[in-house]
C-alpha cells in the first residue's frame, strides 16, 4: 500500500488567505450554530424557571468536562494527522484516525464513571446546598454524561476531517443539530405525543440524541474521506498503546488546557455564589453571549491549526509564519467588530434569557467589561494553535492555566477577598489576565517557531 498522496494537499500549496477562509468560514458558521444550540438550551431553562436557569449555570463547569475532553483530544488528532499528511504518510494518517476513535471510547467511558459519582459533591462545593436546586442540576448533568461516548466520537470524526482541510461536514452537522434541538427541546421538556414531560432533564436528553445522530453522519463522511475504511479498520482496530500514547501526548495537554477553562468557571462560580443565585444565573447567561462573541475567531483558529500542522510536516516554514501573521490579522479584526456589537446590544441580548432586572443588569456589566478581552483572546488562540501545530502543546497549556485559573484566582483573592472591591472587580481582573497572557503566548510562539530558511540563525 502506498504511503503517498496522489497530489499535494492544498494546505501546503494554496494561498494562505484563501485556505483560512475556506476552512475558517464553515467552522465559524458551525460554531455559531453550536453555541446557539447552547443558547437555546439556556433560554428553555429560563422558561422552566429562574431556578432552572441558575441550575444550568451551576452545572456548566461540570458539563464542560465533556467539551474539554472532546475538543482537547480533537486538537491533538488534527495536529498529528495533519503532520502525517504533510509528510505524505497516508498510512500513518489512517492508523491515527482509527486509533483516535478507539481512544475516544476509552476516555468517554472513564469520564462517565468518574463524573457521575463525583457530581453531587462538586455541586455542593459550588454552593448548591438547597436539595431541590442541587437535584435540578443533577437532572441535567446525568443524561449528558450517559451520552459522553457520542460527544467524543463526533469530535474525533470532525478532527479527522479538519486535518484534511474539510470543514463542511462539521458545519453541516452543527447546523442540523441546532435545528433538530429546537424541535426536540420543547417536546422533551414539556412532553406530548406519548412522551412524558422530563423538565430540565429533557434538555440534556435532546442533546444526547443529536450527538448520537451526529456519530452516524460523521462515520459516513469520514469513510468517504478514505482515512477510515474497511481495510484500515481490519488492519488497525486493535488498540495500539504506542499510538494511544502519541495521541495522548498531543491530546492530553489540550484536554487539560480546555479543562482549565472549566476549572476557571468553577473558581468564578465558587466566588460568585456568595453574591446569590441571581448573580450565578446572570453569569451563566452572559458567558453564553461571550461565547457567541468569540465564535468568528474559532474558524480562524481551526484553519491556523490545520495549516500549521500540514506545513510543519511538509517543512514549509515560511507558510507557517504567513499563517500566523494572516490569522492574527483576521482574528483581531473579527474580535474588535464583535466587541463593539456586544457592548451595543448587551441589554437586549440579556433580555432574551430573563425578565429579572437584577439578572439583566449584572449580565450587561459582565458583557461590557469582559468583551474588552476578545482581541487579546484572539491573539492567544492563534499563537496557541501555531504551537500545537508544531507539536508543542504543553506551552499553550501553561499559558491557558495562567490565563483562566492562576491569575483570576490571584486577582480575586487580592482585590475581592482582601480589599473588598466587590463583584465588578472579578470581571475587570479576569479581563486583565487575557491581555497579559495573550502577549506572552504570542512572544512564545515567535520564539519557538523554526527559523525561516533564508533568515540568519
């Protein structure tokens, strides 16, 4: 079996701006619908009750573990397969694709067992001492973790396709999932057509069903790509601990990296809980809006990762520098635009989630402060994905833990706990950490990139 591709990949030959748009636009569209999927869940939670809305917010740091596992390992898979394809080693790319699905299965089942047993304790730590409040959060968390396998398999399939520069199937799944979720949520929550009302649990079960259907669609698209075929499955289906180790080496730092975001939300929620359920509810709704504002840059990030990985494998160093430069230009421009729009429309956006004036006011303040950090976050993401593409995932991990855990915690202890500056100090100091880490990560990326072929060493 030949290990070379029939023709060079466009990721190593086509103009960089064209490829960033070709990959980035579908990914950004898909990310928009994926976040709107979550926004719709939050809106439906608010329709159940304000306490249900707060329970969704309380559950978010725990359920984010699923996102972290799937997204983190998918970044590693994209980087490894992209490098293999850049080196014209298609057989290794196939082996990595098959083994990534196997590893995703092992990780999913392990995570399900751990989190289902730990969730009640974690919710209590987060301040859910009221049994009814805690049970609402558990009713949402438990179904999601029963479906962890589907979440991670879908992410593996999307990663395999993204590594080849094919972002369209991922976009199609996320759009279709959003539409299907809109239909399933009211049915599962309120019942009808022979289905009993499930309340907040219905939101979770609707999500699990969408992910299950996504697995079927993803399997079809990956088989069309040629990286997972009957032949490659027969050859590579037995778990290979060496390849598991390679994937884990690239994927685990990214998973911990994304889990750092979850733990960062955990810390914020912990320090917000004394301010009351309305503050927690406002934080949950406003952070959803913040996620929407970040969506356009996610497409650029995926393009930067795929381009860097394949060009690193092909030894096209100049194209990596060009990818970073153009990616930064696009990402910063997009984030400055969304920052302005978020500030202008903060109040009507919060009114989508609740009519409570206190929740709305807290959320508006959060949005107008935190969106100041969108542009430095864009710098952080682009620089991090370049580092991942050259197989240096531990450095983005370090900077992200500093960005989302260490600095916010330090600032909260100093300015809120010790100096008593109040709630807004949490929003302000966490935004300052984005500026610090964005600049540091970009400097790290430029320092560690291989020198240009014609530049002095």
